[in-house]
C-alpha cells in the first residue's frame, strides 16, 4: 500500500486528488493539508510513519520557499512530487535541485498524477514533459540527472553510512546499492565532476542539494566504503 500525503493550499485541488487516490488500487491518503508545517505537526502528534510520496504544490500561501519545503519533506523520509502549473521553470528547477523526485502539471489528467505517484513510489525516475521543460536550457542542473533511487542511495551513503546499512535501510540488496553507487560515479564523470572517493560523493551531494549538511566527520568518510 502506497501512503500519499497531499499538500496544497487549494482545497478543491486536494479534494480531487483525494478522490483519485481513493479510487486507485493499493493507494491511500495518509494526510491532506495546506502547509508542510501542518504535515510535520500531524506526524509528530499521530506518530505515523512518513508518507511514501508527498504531492506538493510548488508555491504555498504561508510564505515558505519551495527549497525549504522540499528539503524538509525529503529529510523526513518521503519522496516528493511537485504538482504545479509548470509556468515557473526556475522555481521548478529549484524544487528538483532541492531533492524533488519530479514534477507533474496541474493541467495533466488525474490518471497521470496517480501514475507518477506509483512510479516514484517504486523508486524510479519520473521523466516527463514537465521535467524536460524545467531543465531545458539549464545545463548545470540537467547534468545531475540521478534517479530517485540513486539520490536516496547517495544521500545515505554520503552522510557516512556503510553501503550495507544503506541497502538495509532502503530494503534493497547490497549488490543493488553498490550498482547504484557505480552508476552515480559514472554519471558524475560523464558531466566532468568526478567523484572517485566518498568525500567527493559527499561534496557532490551537498553541491546538488541532495544532502544539506554532512552528518559524519571527514575522517569517517575516508574510512567508509
């Protein structure tokens, strides 16, 4: 069962998404509200696990920025899909750089939104027209096209966890996590930003907004494998 949280300050949008999720197989709405703070407070009060996927409006009416909202949700343990009118490419790029798994236009059929939630919940990259529009002309961001799963692996590994622990946390085989790290290194080499060591991967993760602050000291990084 995929648990979804809906955060949008337009009630009509949330109600439409709630109805669609209720009709979808193996999907439930764990939370529906107008701000990320409401969601975090609900989590603390209810002691519920983080939603698997959060569908987040690009701009909320509480004065928060898309970067702080996305990072807050990602660090809390959820994957984030931006649900936007997609007429602000710079803001969408900002959301993707902060760790959002992808973007779906509010003009898209509701079935496309549900399909996007399923894709992201499986840990697969969400590559669609809205994503392409957001990164078009922004070579610096387009170069950092890691999949949602690769970002998850990099975030935990670069934070100092051994690769076996990363695999256990994500519920994947050690060999799968190792393959992800290999692919990540290859992608950074291809864009001229090699990361042969764990310290280098930490730097790339911070540069790309995947990891906000290191949680281990540099000595731990050099010892990690």
